[in-house]
């Protein structure tokens, strides 16, 4: 089935019967900050201490939606669901929403894209290879009874990006998906790693377009070359640090 033909009412009846997909983001969607494997350095805005990342895990897969900010401007990564909760967190912290981006095109990370775009008018940045293969990547969500409402996006390759006063480098990191991007904010000492690298684990490589050798090369070539103190914010689970993963990650140690 083509991505553009998917409708929300065409979800797997078995999944609907289980209540999982119909209650997506309602019963399962929690708003909380997961425990940290790593700690980012706070910075000061008008005398108050701020952390540069607000994490909101949503849905039955608890996909992390990260709001990265510098106390003034904010960019949202993977608006997986609950647009209202995301925008409420931005407003409560006095931030100005400047942009939205996706780490990759798996359904649990972009289920909320269409309503987010409708509400904010912002198009998400996404890896070019994932966008070119969006039909087969997003259709995989049908296995879990999740149908993504079609949305538009801005496909990009690796390179510098800026949203307001926030600047980052998009790092090309295939292996979990062909167009996975990680986003490195040097001034904040953080990287948004999507499903490439997790706390003491790595992403799956058995989904469409995945490749284990590419995944290992992406982690070692793009993430383990960042400063060791860089805090890693993954697409699922707690944050960690580059140096901790190089030392302790059982699936991808720093030394091959
Ligand atoms: Fe994924």
C-alpha cells in the first residue's frame, strides 16, 4: 500500500480490537522526563538555571519527543504525538518555537507530524534517503496498527542547520534507516541520536533499509568522534554520554 493512500481508519482490525492504536497517545501517552544515563550541563537565563532539552516520551513505544532550546528559541525533534502537550511545554518555558525535525521516518517518531504542521505551519526537516523511501518505511507501521496521516517535509542531507539562534550539524547516520540523521548542537554539548544509539544499546537494523555494518560505522564515525562529554538524547529511553557508550556499550564498543 502506498503511503499516501493510508488512512487512519485502515488500521489492522486486530490492533484496533486490542485498543492499542485507538488509544494511542491517550491511554499510553505520558508526559514525563526519563531518568538520565548522562547529565547535560545547565545554562543560565536571566539568573535561572536551564537544561537545554525537554523530553516527552509518547505512545506505546515511548518514542522520545525532544525539545531543544537555549532559553529563547526552541526546535522540536520527532513530534510523535500530542501536539498540544508539546506546544504547552514550549509556552510554559517561555520559548519561541522556531522549527521541527525528524531523526528518521519510522511511524512511532512521526505519528504526530500532520497535526503538528497544521497547528504550527512548520514543515519538518527529514533525511533525504528516508523521504525518498517513505512509502516502505511508513507502511511498516501498519504491522502495529499505526497509520500515519500524510504530511509534507523538507528533505535534507548532512550539513549545518539553523533555527532562529539555534545552530546544529545534521550528521548522516544510516543503518537503522537509510536516511537517519543525528543532530549535533556543539554550543549545547548535546546530540539528538534518534534510534541510532541508545543508552548501552543500539538501534535495530532489521527494518526496511536497515544495515548492521552501516549502523556500526555510523555510530563509530559520526557519534564516537564527538567530544566524550557530549550528552546523547536517544529516540527511546534515557540519555547517556559519548564517552560512557564508547566504554560500556556492549553492542558497539569504542574499539572494534
Ligand atoms: Fe526507529
